């Protein structure tokens, strides 16, 4: 039986890969998305109900144009799919005056003229009931921020891509890829496939597929928790939040349903060797840190646990994304090492990868994310 050939193959159809498949289908190319797991699965990095989206980006000023494009693309996807994907509930930042978060948010807001306002202690309790600001800390609020429904975003991209002619095939464990006779061949445990171009967006499995580049990506196990509460509802104006505390970074989301409020620790994390077979058990020490944070900063939330999930951060050496063309094989482009803050930009990253693959360049300002910066 002859090997199936495509214009472009996408390996990994989570956040970035599903977006890439969508943009390929929109351009009318013959595209195939390959994944070991079903659409919107819970085995990688793009699951767990929600992800924060914000413009006031303290990590690097270069992300703000990508974020602005992502907002446009998420709104367009919501309209095309008929799903409410982006919820603009705002974000409350809390941290000490001289800590990186507050300082970085202020700088980002000034550089890009963003709508970020200070919230004094007197106004906080009235505007955001149940939130506490520790002594010697500041509070900032960005109105344009909010959250994305992560599985719905992945489903919308993938389902619209399929409706527009792309193929999507699950149950394939990718063993590797090679360039041979003018085409890229993808080897799986079921059958090989070939294409003129290849897009790699494999999340925590990127190390194996980019082994020749020796990037040394680290995969961290991260926990997501839900706690019972009667308050902190989105319908009552509760925002997303990000706290910079002496004991770590903590973030969370308003209550959406009976499971309550979702909260997680952004700092720390345990490195794992095999994300496929990770036990995903609750870490008692990590859970106690989260409960301590709640008692101190959101005392109206019960510490009764209602749900637990595990996802993975794939960390680059400098914790910024790596988005580029393979230096030895220009037919191959990739996004890797999103380092725990990438989902909000996956719509724009998928578009950028498709432009790189098909046009050789992209309109997205991703130069600062290139592989060469890592030496």
C-alpha cells in the first residue's frame, strides 16, 4: 500500500497544533494532524478547563504584539465556531512593590499603553470581595484580561479544520521523522506518512523529536486544584488573579460551577522523565502550600478539595518560547518550550508556524523567540 502523502503534517494537535491545522485548512492545503490521543485530551499541557490571557506581560515585552494578534484570532474563532471561548473578566495582580510581577506589569502597561490601574486597599474589599493584599504589597488590575476555555479552544480549532478539509488521525505514537528523497517522512507505530512540510508542536514530547538540536527542554509536573466556595463567582465580578508571594507564585480563576474556585502554583514543579507514564498523584506538600495561600489571601474559599488535575510545563532554558525553522531541515518548523505561559498565544503561534512552513517567513514578530538566542 503506498504511503499517504500530504502538503503538511502537524505532529501534536494540542493548543499550538490544533491552531496550525486550522490555519492550514483555511489556506486550502492538504494537511494531516497526528496525535497519540483524542482531540482535547488530558495527557499534555492543553487541558484543565481554563487558561489566563492577559496583555500586561511582565515576562518579556516582545510578547505583547503576539498577544494582541491572539485576542483577534480568539474572537474570530469564537465567532466561527459559535462557542464562547474568551471570557474578559480581568486579572488582579498582587505582590510586593519591588517584586518582579508588579514591577514588570507596570513596565509593560507603560510601554504599550495598556489599561492597567492601581487598586488601593480601601477599594479592594468593595470591588473584589474576599481578596486580601498582604502588608507591603500592591494590587493592579487589567480590565482586558480574562481566561480561555482551553479544551473548547482546542476542539474549535480542530473541528473547524476538519470541516474545512484537514485530516486528523489519533492513536498514532510518533517514533520519529526523517528527510528522504525530497520529502519529510513521519514514522509511527502504525504506518509511515510523508509530506512536503512538517510542523512539530509536541509539547512535553518535543525533546525526542528535536533531539539533534540538543535544546535540553525540561518537563515539569504541575498541579491544578479546585476548592469549594460559595463566593468568588464570575457572575459576581470575580476576576482571574495572580499573586507574587514570598512562598511562590499562585494564580486562579473565578468559580464557574459546583466544583468551585480553581487555583494553582505557578512556581516550583517536579521534573519528570516520562510524561506518558507519570503517576499524576497529588503532592501533599504542594497541596498544603496552595491551601496556605488560600487561607492567607482568599480566606473565603474553603480548603475542601473538589478536583485535581495534572498538566506539564515544557521549560526552555530561558523560559521563553522557541519558535523557528529547523536549522538543518528548512522543511520543518516547530514550537517548543512554551514554559507554562504559552496557551494564551497558541492561536497566533499556529498562524506563525503555518506562514513559516508555507511562505518561508511570517508576519508575526517572533524573532526574539528564535533558536539562535540559545547559542
